[in-house]
């Protein structure tokens, strides 16, 4: 916890530094850390800039008492709202009235239009002492709330009613013209991301939550920054609400998902920039040095493999990605990719990959290396021979691809890799909770990637439609 808090403290200081004077900070946290985090944000932003603690009820109830739960269900998260200074952008948000309130107060229905309305007092409280004018309306003389001209305008609009001759006239207030109830700090009307909204990202937030926050605390054209943007819910909300946006995430997986999400929104790829993804050999070396796992993920993704979810470190058993292809009468072919970001490569790596493709009964293997392969490595590849059941002619079983070659577009000999299948949106079959089912990227495929595989969004349209 201390390491996490120290990491966050540095970020709050930087966030305050880049925030404009009228900007705000929203910090979403779960209750195990919220009280510690508040102390740190108070220190960075100043306790007087604390505005609200929002309680976001993300689900209605945990029903696991029978599974032995011996504490209260955890159904809410905390969202802290801070301003940068004394003035901040603020657009009040409203929620619909409670139906009981509507029944009790808006009890009249206009027969011609079906519009619900209530009657409210037109008389001027305080009478003459408060400067209210006195005159007759529908034969009834009183001190009124409005000037005679304004009253006549209301009468002309049909907004003044007298229920019976001699009754004091009242003003019609239509329900559909009321903004609703001013939003309080208890948000129980937005549930966790579910169903079609889910992209399979474990910590995905609902779009409605981010839309509400962005609407309340920014105007069109202003900048929204999410420094832990995950699959980009903030980015999508900001884009839809015509704000400028910056999303930051340490994982390439998240960045790739966001790119696809934006594609789903028909946002032109040249209208935003992706910064920090290796674009050349030096960038690839830098990533390999900084984060071996991210390097593996990036290289496999670049090659077009289906990669394993990034959080599944060590779960790959020698497989960093899979490329599937139609192999004619032999069904679906599989190419296993293994990525090595170290400076020392050796023949044992080729032998290991050979063992993996034999164990998995895959057709081909590609070893991706940052450094040039040695002679014995190339010899070991050559000795693996060719795919025995190939619908695409002589295909080497094992090949080595260097990052330099990959970036220059000199790819190994591959069978035709299918373009993404354009599938129509279909109603989603609920199967395994809300885990989205990721399928192969071409139609008629017989094998599904294992549960937890990440399907390269460049091929997969279903992330943004629905899983079959
Ligand atoms: C809770 S998730 C955010 C989910 C997001 N709100 C959404 O709806 O998708 C946190 C994200 O922070 C990223 N992350 C973790 N440490 C980070 C760091 N030091 N800098 C930037 N991003 C980081 C993780 O990769 C993860 O995607």
C-alpha cells in the first residue's frame, strides 16, 4: 500500500501542475484505499479544494451469503471530487424525479396534450412590502409574483388556470420542462459496465459514469486527461461530448483497445496521435530494455498474432501469440509466435519453440528476436523441415524473424492470413458472466482462442459489436 500511495502522490502533484486554474480532479478508488488517498490528495491540492465524496453504487447487491460471506456486501466505490482553485467549471446535472414524487405533485394531466403539470402559487409573498404588484387576474385581486405584462404573457400561453370561478388563479408548471432533481453525492443510478458495453477489460468503467463527470466539470472543447485510461472509457466519453482528450496507460494492450474503440466511433486515425509505441528499431530496443513483457506483447501484436492478455504473465508456456489461418482441407492452421527481447539468443530457444509446436500440434512457429540469430539457430530452424499438411505449398515449420526485419516489412514466409471478418451485430448469448467471447477473425473457423486470449483488434470487429 505504501508503494502505491507514494506512486500516486507523485502523480497528484503532477496532475495539479498541469491542471488549468478552473479545472477539477475526479479520483475513483475502492474503499480499501480511499481514506489513505484522500489524505494525499488533500496534501497535493489543499484540503479547501476538496468538494465532494461521491458514493458510486456500482451494483445492487452481492448474493454470496450462501458461499460463506461473513461481512457486508461491497457494492460501492468512492469518487473524490477536487477543484484546482476557488472557481471551477460547473454544469449542474439532474436525475429524473422519483415516480412517487411525480404522482404526488404533478397530478394534473392536460387532456389535449397528455402533458403532466402541477399548479403553483402565483401570489407574491410579502405583498406590497416586497414590491409585489396588485391587480386583478380572472376577477381575483391580489398581490402577484409577476408584473401585469408578464402575467398577461403567461395567460396568453395558457399557463394560468382558475379551477373554479372566484378561485385564486395558479400557474401551470409542466413536468417535461423541469430539469429533474439536482444530482447529489449518492450515485445509485449507474451500474457497472455490462452486456454489450463490455469490452472484456477487467476494470472497465461504465460510459454513463464518465459522461456524467465530464459534462458536470467541463465544457465542449476543453481538455480531459485520464492518466490511467485502461480501455479508454474516458476517452470515448470525451470524444462523444466534443472535448479534447489525453489518455495515458502503461500497457500496449490498453492503447490497442482504445484505438479500436475509436475506430468503432468512426474517429479518423489521423485525428489523434499514439505516443510511446516503438516506431523504429531504437524504440523497440528501448521498450525491450524497459519492460520485457510489454516488448513481447508489442512484437507479437505488431506481427498480427492473437496475444494473451497482458496480465497473464508466465501463463503462456512458451507461446507469446498465435496466428490462425485457413489451411484448406486440413482445417485451421496455427502459427505459434515466441518473442525474445534479450541480447543473448541461442539455439536452445529454437529447440524450445520446436518443442512447443510439437506439443501443441501447431503447423508453424516463428521466433521473433531483437538480435541477429546465430548460425546454429538458423541450422536448427532448417532442420525442422516443412509443414506436412499444407494447403499453401512448402511452408517452413520454424522461422526466425528479427525485429529490424519486421519493422522493415521483411516478413517470414507465411500462408495467406485472413483479413478480419465483417460480422453483423447479433444479440449476445449470455454464457459466462460478462466475459466477452473472443472468436477467430475469419468466418467458418473451427478453433476458438482459449478463454483469456486477446484478439488483435486490427482483425476483430466483434469487440465493438457483439460476441456471437
Ligand atoms: C482501473 S484501470 C482503468 C480502467 C478505465 N477507467 C476503463 O474504464 O477502462 C487502471 C489502468 O491503469 C493502468 N496503469 C497502471 N499503472 C499505470 C501507470 N503507472 N501509468 C499509467 N497507467 C497505469 C493499467 O494498465 C490499467 O489499464
